[in-house]
C-alpha cells in the first residue's frame, strides 16, 4: 500500500451518521479503489479514534487517516497510544494528522488552557513521533512532561504525521517538521499554491529532501443533474464560511471579512445562510456538478500543486453512492491528470 494516501483520491467520513455507517462507507471506499479514508474530528461530533478503529477492522488495503486530532484534549502520549492501537489493526495503513484545533472548543467550551499553540504542536509532534518509533521518552518541555515513557506495543511500520494548519507560521512549522500538510475545509487552488510556497521554503531551509505531500478536504458532489449537485454542497459551504470567517484560508479564495460576516452571524444565531452561497463560491471552495464539471475542477487543483483530494460528501442517504461515483468518475481522472502534469513539467 505504501504512500497511496499521498497521491490518490481519498474520502472523508464524518457527521452524525458516522457511528452507524462508517464501516459501510469504508468498505465502499475500498471497493471503489480509493486510496484513503479520513476521519474528521470536530468537537462535539463522534470521536476519531473509535471510528478509525472500526474502519481498520473492516478493510484490508485503504489507508486510515486521522484528520486531525490535537494535543490539547489528548496528551501526546495518549495520542501515540491510540494511534499505535489503530496501526496494530491496520499495519502500514495509518496516517496521523495533528493540529491545534481552536480556542473556542478548547478554552471556552472545555476550560483547557490554549497557550502557545505552535509550541504545543511542535512539542506534541516530537513526543508522538518518538513514542511511535518505539523510543523511551523523557521530555521536559514548556508544555508537556514525560518521564521514562514508552509504548508497550509500538507500530512495526512508520506512521506519517501530517499537520492540519492554515496560518503562515504554522505552515512553515509543517514544512520544517511534518511528513506532509493536510489542508482544511475551504481550501482552494489559490490556498494550495500559498501552502506550497511556504512549506517548500521551510522544508528546504530545514535541510530536508524528498517529497512533501499536500492533501486537502474538498466538499464534493457528483450528479448527472448539475444544479442538484451544486445545491447540495451549498449548506456545507455556508456552515464553514461561518466557522472560518476571518481566517487566511478563506481570504486565499478571494473572500474578505465583509463577504463572510453574514455567514458567521447566521451561524451564531442558528439561521440558514445557504441562499448566500454564490456560484463563484462553489467553484472556488468545492467540486460539484456533472462528472465532466468535476473533472474540469479537479484539473485546477492538480495544476495548483495538490497531491491528493479528500472528497467530503454531503451528509445524507446517498454517501455510499457518492463514494462509488468518486471511484468510477473522478479517481481515474485524477491519476491521469497528475501523471500528465508531471510529464509536461
């Protein structure tokens, strides 16, 4: 299986349906020939590790991605312990995504200190990586302390660690220490280009060589009915335009705070904002339409430097059908588009 997650089509498994449907979806992804399934952990939705374990138990080939968890709500030793458990169920198939989450969830809702997030993330990556490598760790840092700690069962195969971050300093940290970058919802081709610029510079400055994969969550809907597909992604975009109001990842797509403030206000007041989602927003932050429409959009992402799209299906009764369409209509095209771009580079 190797690094299939780093260059092949993936799918995100998330939402209220996930506990009852995740094994069905994971099997569907494997049948469809997708390279990876990713478990999204948004508080206070279903937790990532339990769902990842369920996926690992019912699949044989597909990579299992944790995208992403954080070192605030779980000590890095616990992150390593739980990751090693999944890796024991799916040897060589686990990818760990780490991020800082956000102040609202961590500090305001859970009452946990949210200090020096980048320092916390750097220390967390170091501790987790050493534990997963089977080392005995003593660490006295500014955020975490471990004394003579080691895993009873470290993974036999290395577990890649990606960072799920957005801001410039965090992107530079990813280039310096991570095994790749996981772009969040509301990435765009323009965001991928900025990610590439910052992480490549940091990667080289750190004296590192080899590939640095960049993957991204992309809301995706495929249908013979173009209008239906595009209308289906609008509610998902409306929600995240409210959640990520004011952040650089949204600005990269061409929207400023004035554009996204109505989405934030609607989110705060529990009001729908789907009608405010424009065709241009769908073109920028999602892939939706007929199979030909989606393939045209995918080409733009490939040209921007994305290594692998992770499709985010719209919650509903047809997630399994969407996964099958990703595998039949889009994944082969992605493989050929990337190969063609490499051949002409």
